[in-house]
C-alpha cells in the first residue's frame, strides 16, 4: 500500500495525532467525511482509499491541530453499475447468507442452525434452476411449441416448433444450463480474498467478531460453490428425468434418476456436516471431493439430455411439463419444514439464562424466511409474466395456451397474504405503541427544552414526532418475526396444490370469500412482485449514479455484504475481507511512524472499527483512541448478531484502547444509540467503572427557536453525521488530549474484563 503523493509521504512529527474517520453506509465522498472541499488520496485505490485535505487547503487540520484522514470504502460493496444491479437479483442469496451470522451461537444448537441455513440455501439454488426450467422447458418447449395459437407470429420459435418433443426439450435445456453457468462464473469472478494485512494470531482477540475480515473464507466458498453447482445441474436433470419417466420409465431412465438422486442426497449430506465443510483451508481432500461431485453432476447433465433426445417413445403432450408442478410444490413444502426446524433449533435451549429474551437469535429465522419468501415471490412473478407474454391473453378450447403451474399461484397468494397481514399488524402496532412512544418523547423534550417560548410550540411538536418515529425501531424486530411465521405458513399451504386445489376454491369453500376477490388478490400480488423487482432494479441504478439516493437504498447492500459468504456461495462477495485488514494495516503503519491515532467511526463505520481493534496488537492499540457516533452496535447489531456483538466484545474493545472511547448519540436517531448506558438525566447509571464514561447523549436539535443569526431554527439531525458539530469537535479534542498524555498503568488492553 503506497502512502500517496509527495508532501504527505515524509515522516510525521513524533507524537503527532492522526484523526482517521470511517464513514457509514453509502457516503457521498471523502470531502464530505472530512468536511473539507479539496482532498487528495494518499493510499489505497479507487474502490477503497485513504484521503487527506490538500496541503494548500486552509483549515486543513482537525480539532486540537490533528492531521485529518478519511477511509472511503463505499465503492467496495457496490462499485460498478453491473455489480449493483446484480445485487438486486442476488438479494435472496445475500439475505440467506446474513441469516447464518445471526444465529445466537449456542454450542448445543450451533451446528444444527448452520446446517439448516445451508440446506435452505441449497433449496434456493434449486429454485433458481427451476425458474429457468419453468420458462424454457415448461412454458416454451412443452406448452407454447405445442400450441398453434402461441406459435403464431413468432418466427423466433418456429424453427424448433415442428421438431419432436424430445429434441425441443434437449435443445432448450441449454437455457437453464447456461443460467447455471452464468451464476457459477459470476460467483468465481470476485473469488479473491484481500490479504492486505494479517495480524499475528497471538495478538488477536479470541472473540468471534475478530475473525470477520481475518478469516480466509475462499476455501469454504469454493466447497460450497462446488456443492451448489452440483445440486443445480442435478435439479435440471431431475426435471428432465421426471418428465421422461411420466411417459416411459425405462431402465436407463431409472438408473439415471438414481444417480441424480444420489448426487442431490450427497449435497445435502455434506451441508449437514459443518465440521467437514468448515474444516481448515489446507485440507485439499475436501476440495477435491467437492469438485469430483460437481464433475459427476456436469457429466450427468450431458448424458440426461442425450437420453431424452434418443428415447424413441412418443411424448404425450398436454397440460404442463410432467412432474414440474409437483417438484415445485415439494420444494416449497421443504422451505416450510426447514423454517420450522430452524425456529425449533433457535428457541430450544436447556441452559437458557434467566432474563434473556426467547426472541434472541430469531433474527436468523426472520431473515431466512424473508430470503425464501423473496426467492419464491420473484420466481412466481417472473414465470407468470412470461406466461402472460406468451398467451397474449388468449384462450383455446384445447387448453393449450401456456399456463404456469398451480404451485406458483399458491406462492403468490401466500406472499400477498403474508405481506398484507404483516402490514395490518404493523399498522396496529404503530397505533398501539404510539401512546407509550409519545409519552417518552414528551418527557425527553420537556427535559431538554424547559420553559420554551410560545412561538417554539410548532418546533417542539416536530421534535417530539422525530423521537416518536425513532423509537419505533424497537418494534421492527418483532414484526419481522411475525412475517417469518406467516411466510412459513404460506410455504406450508402450497401442499394443497398436491390435491389439485386452487386458492380461490379453498377460500370460497371454507371462508365464504368470493373466488373473484381471491383471484383479484392473486393478480394484484403478481403485479406487486413485478413492481418490487422493477423498483429494486431502478433503485440499484440510482443508488450507483446518485449519491443522495445511494445513502438510503445502499444501506441494504452495505449491511448485507458485511458478512463473509458462509451459507450461500452465490451471494455477493464480502467487502470486509478487504476493509478490516486495510484499516488494520493503515493504523499499524501510522502508529509505527510515531503517530497516535484517533479513529472515528460513524454509523456502520463503528462496526468496522470494532472488528479492526480486535485484530490490532497491544503496542498499536496503546496509541489508539475511539470516537463513535450514530453507532448501531448496541441497538441493532447486538440484537441481530448476538454471537458476534455482545457485552464481552464491547468491553474488550474498550479495554484494548485503554477506555479512550467516547460514543455520541441522539434520541432522534432511529438507528444509532448508546453503547453501555443511556446517561439520561432522569435515569440512573446501569454500568460502573470506565464503561460508564463512554456514552454521551447529544440534545437534538441544538435549540427550538431561531437564532438571531439565522432565519430558520437549528435542524433536527437524527442519524446524520456529526463531523461538523461542536460536540464532535469537543469530544475529539478530549480524546486527543488523552492520547497525548502518558498511558497510566492499568489492566492489560486486551483483557476483556477490564473496566467491568
């Protein structure tokens, strides 16, 4: 890593302090982070780099005369427009990968939870293939090419339309095979770990969070990739063999079906053995075994279409592709079973500690359910849109216009029902909880702004509303669990498809709701899904091109790609594998030059810094101070990732930096919050020792009346960054002074018990 242009590459003055700022999700640029108009890059590259104010920039130094520097990493999760758009379509895989990191980490159930998440991820890969099969083989090759109404006016299909059915299936099987190849190729392109810095293991923390960014995930991803590719090709083979067996179950068909089933069973068995999958990277036998399984599956995919093409038995056409609808239904039932098993594994614990909420760790269930629900919804929406395009809203007496299988109709019905009920519950929760949130907000405003003038009444109402909205964040987690339960129920109800029932018939028979109303809801749900996909795609484009829009939309990508790929190999790559080692290397370099370093992390940047500090050796952290603001460590991450963000981790971070740590937070912030104690004037301290000095609450806004020098009152900042605030400068100056003082003797910086 170079140190950049001349003028900044010379030796730093001894004991000079560098204030290294790390932004949150989707920052606009280094100039905004540094709050300076002209900056230049001193290290790194275009995707992730370190910047300082230009040498000729007036007021280039920070509070206390420190040297300002910023680490800009916002292009690591997104980068190019193509990659940003790909994140939209890889969203279910990304969410499933996040779910495995949300597990509570109980030793008795940890392996079970990991296995269930990975098997659920395998079903998402199978669903990806089945969508391509449904479009290419079911709708086009089987249904459309057998219908003169569908083929009329479509010269791009007529070249194959008059050919035998076996030839049509064999040729168009290249489409799902190409889809598998595309996602296989895409997952290997970024398959390189960023080894900018590897801290010595003896200096690293023993906490789980310290492995994030230090862990070489590529061997695990390679094994998972081979297993998923094998399962993907096997899913394509199963679709062809089931259709062939429905016409004539010859001995060759049965042998190929047994071989394909063995490949799928082996894939599931391997994923159910976490010690085998997660074994050391140097174990080449495991890699070779996974590649052999993948090679067998690829070989079967060559043999099976040839078998379908060569079989002389005449195909009896009509309806949908034989076996395709039932395969989908069983896959959706498997989703329901896996989600139920995951809920049981997360809730059941013999050594549960008193006082701990039973919902702790259910973020894994909620996120996995959302991932599966989105995958099913996207699949159903795509197939329905293709069917609408092919049938031209026509109908024939022979019933040969393309129609998607009933399983997708049930899936859309389940998605729309889960979404509608969740929205209703959310509205009720919003109304019911509003009184309590309003009461708390009124008390906060009355304490912060005693005896306000009469003209401040409208502004006081705005402040109260901002706090009321910010306090709704605590209710989002229970609502996500509600959606998870409804999504699992929706997947289970697809079993009714095996009985040949439609949603409208069932609801009219037992709930007396008109069939037309149910069909309208299903149609509306289909368009909602299409609008969601289109909205995500447009959002991905604008998130790449527009910095302001990226600040809101990019949150999902930045948070989702924070965690290494441990559940699904087709998820977007993890940027922390570069960002954390790069930060650790830069901080070590600056300390080695004689600098002390004040690292300031805003929002998600504070999480990056926590993981970085756990990797630094004591001789480096002894010259480091930490300033966090708008930090979601306690409020969000400790709830969503309890095995990686907990009290032990946060105390260890404080101990490693000698408790030179200040955290700034606001009541109007819907994401950030306090770390150890709220420190409100009317509430007692909940911690003692050095941890009690970390949190500092900021009044927001600064005032509710218009100052004489302005025409509007001070803004309500909420989750906005605080680099330009006087409170930020004051906290930075205090930490700088503490860095410039000789270190007092005390607990070892790496001792997690320090300050408890």
